[in-house]
C-alpha cells in the first residue's frame, strides 16, 4: 500500500459524525493537496471555497475578512458583480485569438492605460514576473540598438522582490530566493534608499536601474524622500534607464494610480500586474515615447498576452477604480488604516515596532523575536487573512473597495490576535 492511500484512509476513518461531512471534504482536500501539489508553498491548513466583497469562506463554512486579497491582487474584492458579469460575457464572446490579430478589448485597454499613466505604449503578458522580463529585455535591447553592446549591467536593490523567473529572481535582492539557481550575469545589488551607494555602483556599463517605489515583499518599505528623484538623476547622468517595478504598488494600491506619482518622477518604463486584472491574470509593460521602437516584430511576445478575456477584466477594474470613485478614496482609507494600525502598535508596544506604508499597502512591524507566523495563524483563527512581508511585518493589502467598517474590523481582529499571541508566549515561557 502506498503512503498516499494510507493517509487518505486514515483521514476517512477519523471522520465519524455526520456533522463533520464538510470537514471530511476539507481533510481529504488538504491531504490530497499535500500529496499532489509540488510543495513549494507554505499553505495554511484551510481550503477556500467562495468569496464576496472583502470576505472569503472556507470549505468548513468559516468566514474570513480577506486583507491578503490574493497578495494585493483582488482590488475590487471577490465576485465583484461588474467584473464577474464582464468576464462571463467576454468568455461567451471571444476569449483568445493570439497576437496575430488585434482585438478590441486589448486595444481599448492599452488606450486606457496610456491615458491614465501618461506612458506611450503597452505590452501585455500574464503575470508580474513576465512584465519584468519584458522590461529587462527592453532595456538591454535599447542599449544594444544604440550600439552600446557593453552597456548591459543592472542596478537592483537589496531586499527587493521582482519575481521568480530565472532573470527576475536574480534581480531580486534576497539571497535565499536566488540560492542554488546559478547567476544571471550583470546585476549589482545596492542597499535600498542609499543614493551614495548607487552613485558608487554606477558606471558607463549600466543599462538600467531597476527599483520598486515601495518594497512590498521586502517588508512594506516606502522609498525614502528624494530617493527616486536621485535615481532618476543618476540614470540620466549615465544614459541608463530608470525602470520601475510597480507590480505591487500600481493600479491605485498606494493612493495614486502609480506610486511614482507621489514623487513626480517619470520612469522610462514600468511593470504592472497584481491588481490590474482584479484577480484575473494579466501583466503589462508600459513604455515612454523614446522606447516605442525597441521591441520590434520578432523580438518579444506572449501567446496568451493581451487576450480579450484578461483585457476585458482589466478594463472593468480601471472603470470601477476611476469612474466609480474607488481610487479617489484610497488615500483617505489608507491614512485611516495607518492611524489605526499605529494605535494597535502603541497598544501592543511589547510586540510591535510601529507601522508603515502608503495608501492601502501597510505593514504592522513586529519586534524581533516575535513569531510572525504564529501571529498570522492567530489572526486567521480570528477570521482575518493577512500576509507576512520581510519576515517580521504583518502586511495589510485589503481590496481597494474595503469600507471603513471593514478596516475597523481588521484592526480589531489583529489587535485581538496580538493579545492572544502575548498570552501564548507567556504560557510557553519556561517556569
Ligand atoms: C508579486 C510581484 C512580482 C511578481 O509577480 P508574479 O505575478 O508573481 O510573477 C514582481 N515584483 C513585485 C514588486 C511584486 O510584488
């Protein structure tokens, strides 16, 4: 008998009462998931079944306030009526045609994105990592086209996150993510926020500076004042490009449509993904006027990129954010959540080192030595889904449509979770 069937049988045998029929399903799914999925994620022992607005429900019928929102993805929450209806309608009209042809949804989306960001043209793909890949290729090809064949080096930052593909993981400034995968040549990592270090690392061989306006995965770290402006100046000085990874910060997450709008810095190109499709997979590369003729036919592409279904989803997200007034509310809601989380941090001074963030991308900073994973698990037990960023930060990335009542509820639940965590820490302490 294989280990698999033993585990499944044990699961079935352990379930006796009729009342736990759904729990039986849950246990079977968890067990099968553990046996059949690759195991590259640390997945919570729960199975999500449905969602509406800011709430999701698991297969046992327990409800959670979802402030993970698919890692800053579900900008309109779950099952948004306009988004769900548009996707259903588009699926029944035209789903995929390839890029050998134009499709109206994709053209309209490109128009809308250029109009809201001021960039000139768009390329579409299916994820953040792919958008960054396109941006890397764009930058090297741009220099190569100008006859600068040795201008290939990228400046990236420690603690950054740019994706999991072969090139983007090597740009990512967290060594554990890169370990064992070999090196993608030509990346220099510099401390985030340290302009002098960037200055020292610059040279005529630098192709581009690659940076997040707020380090999201790295622990919700906004760029210090003047940092992006300084990078812009250094890039110009060395004829290098400034490339912004706005995959997590874009599409209104930090207040304005792009986080770089907080500064007025105009990048040469930016990458978007996460919130762009409101949960439907889509990524985008937006480029300035001087970069519209770099990726000529044959140099780059994506089979699924720009398909009508994903494009329609993103168009609806933009419509709801811009026309229904959701985006305009993000700065106020973000400031409100920030204030409340600062109060939570003050109330639990023994466990927290404060809060930080921009808009509705916020982090509650746990003190060194506080078990962030346990805090996350207790919040989950309390009916609040969050994620951890940078090891010690509880990250709040609610749907942008979250109400003030929902923000209050999240704050109450995380505060409760910290109180529970404190009790558990005390009981764990040796006598
Ligand atoms: C999530 C993220 C990525 C990677 O996006 P995927 O869709 O997972 O490939 C890249 N950069 C940043 C800043 C991100 O937050």
